[in-house]
């Protein structure tokens, strides 16, 4: 499971990163909002944890931007503020949950577990296609190199591999991968296709997902 953690207090950032890593999560930790958005240009996550008060771009600005990009990853907001209006504004902007500082690590872990929606029942441990291997236990993709996938990246790639003999429409992917989530749209699918093509390239695979924004997609070996 992959988490993007954005918190500008260096000591807290390090402490939470250590705890999350110990719990088995892969963590990308950043100290400001601009760095968080930069990470989201090239990668996807299972949960995003954002402190509201950060330099360069605050957590609310990051939240608005990622929802504007049609990134639907669950977001947990951290705040020292206790005003109801702040919480309502964040939830209205697309946050999934709030946690007020100071917080107990156990509560943070419980909130993160609650936000992660992992589909059960992957029967195969490994799915092989062309020159890469998709590991269903570790959510990893490997060829010459190896890289971790978010759950949504995994589900999208799994759907494409399972239907490698045909093209899948954007509408089909929204229905079967995003389960017709309210805010899922063609830009969401295109973003994750871009993520996967970047990761296939990064591991040295010759495979590629062909298609156009809003159209049909097919993986080629």
C-alpha cells in the first residue's frame, strides 16, 4: 500500500513516516504542498495524508488541485484547527476524513486503514504478460526492474491484461475499475493510463497501453 504524506513539521514527518513504514506501507514523505503535487504528477497512491498548514501550497490548495485533476484517491486532512467551518470546507472540497492534532499514532493508523479499500480475492499470486510480472500480493510490477503500484493502478492493469485481446472503452473502465464512482470521468482514466505507461517504461518493459483520452485502451506486448 502506498501513501503520500505531506507535513511541514520535520520531526512529525519523520516520526509518522517511520511508523507507517514499520506497518508495511510504502511512504513518499514531503514537506510542502508543491512537493506533494509534484509527486502526484507521476505517481498514484492508496491514501494521501495532507496537513492543512503547509508552505508554498497549503493542504486545502493541494486538495482542490488534485480533485481538479480528477485524482480520486482518499484524502485524510491533518489540522491543528478545531473550528467546524474548517472541517466542513475541507469535506466539501473533497476530503474523506479529518484528524486533529495532536493525535495518537494508533488513531492515525486506524483512519488510514478505514480509507484503504482493498478488494479481496485475488486468486493468482502472479499474473504474467509479455515481459512483465504483476504480483497480486505485493501489488508490484516487475520486468528488468520492479516498482510498487497503488491499488487502482493494479486494478486497471489487471483489467487490461485480462482483456488483452480487445480494446476496453473508457466507460467500461469507469464502470469496472472505478465502480462508477461519482467523480470518476475520462480524465481520471487517462491519468492512470499515463501513470501505468510511465511505470512500464521505468521497469524496462516493452509493453505499452495504447489509446486516446476518452477513447479505448489496449495493452500491447
